[in-house]
C-alpha cells in the first residue's frame, strides 16, 4: 500500500513538472515568435524602394528639387536621378540599362522606344523648354535684338561658341535650327565648340571659358549662373516638348513606385517647380 502511494505521488509530481516545462516552452516559443514578428515589422516599416530616373541633362537640377519635394510626402521611395544627353540615355535603355523612368528633352527618343516595344506605356509630355543665348560680355539692352545678336556672333568679339551636339541633344538641335533660320550656321562652324549635352555647355558658361553659348533657358535661373554675362532670349522659337514614360524594368513594388513618381511630375506642385526654372506647362 505504501509503495502504491509513493508511486502515485511520484507520477503526480512528474506530470506537474512536465506541464510546467511545457508551459515554459510555449512561453519561450511565443516570445521568440514575437521578437521575429517585431523585427520583420520594423524592417518593413524602415525599408525603402529605390527607383532610378534617367533625365535629359537640362532637367537634372529641377528634377532634384522635384525629387526632394516628392520624398517628403513619400519617404518610402528613394529616387535616384541620372542625367545625360537624351540620345545617350536612349542608347543605354536600348541596351537594357536598369532605369525605371525616362524623361527626354526630345519626344522622338521615347516614341522610338515605345514603337520598338521596349516600353508598353505611351510617352507623355510633362513640360516644354526653350533654348537661350548667353554672352560672356555684358550687353546693353539695345544689343539684345536678333539683328544685333547676329552681328555679334559674326564679329571678332566672339571667338568661340559653345553648343550641345545637335545629333544627341535637343537643345543643340534647337540652336542649330535657329542659326540656320538666320542664315549664319555655315558662317559660324569654325567657331563652334561642342558639348555632349547642355550640362557640359553649362560648365563652359559657369567657367566663362567661351565667349558665347547656346543652352537651355533653365540655366539662366541657376543662382550661380544667372548673374554671369548676359542672357539673350531667342525669338521665333517653338517650345521643346519634354517627356517620357515608366519603363518595363524592375520588380512590382519598383513599378508601383515609378508610376507614383511619374504621376507626381504632372501635379501642380511639380509643374510649379518646373515653371520656376523657365519651363512651360505640360499642356502648352
């Protein structure tokens, strides 16, 4: 009888200890799972989606401002702006460069990509730009007419003229077209200094290493350039449509972020920034 009681007591204690250990195991397991969930939630909240936006060189500075404004409202999206000539960017995209969005200063390039099936989204115009002349020498207002400008360019005062490559950069093509319309393109060929894009031409202007330059009107709004020399609007010139589209590159979350940023480019906020840099509205 005593043996039976002792055996019963042992079994009872064993069961109680087993239950206690199982309870502790469940608590530890639950705690471990909670730690994992918290870590995953933290990483999800902290994670950002990076998109790369390829833009024509003349749009690089205003696009940086648009990016900053956009990221204040969308901190989970990190926008990287890559700038070069529209022609060079098109070639890179044709060879599968990892860009999510393309904004060109010449609508021919995104249209060509669309026709080749490299993107399924039809290109959209987001703004209009204009070419402008710049003279290292300060000019009085009476010398800013087209007639006086033509005379200045052909004079010995101007020994070199910076222009973006017409075959690569729309602003170079716009300057070339304007010079041809004035009948002085052939006469000035020996004075021309070519830059790959207007970004390079702007470097010449900033360094004042050329006597004259043709660039994007937006350059005259840069704080470090606006007071250099004289800026001369080119009359009889149509606005240059700028635009592009979301490309097919990227994961699903990157495509969603890309669409979000591209749609933002057409908002009143983004258009105001572009307007502050001398561009016209998308509906121009």
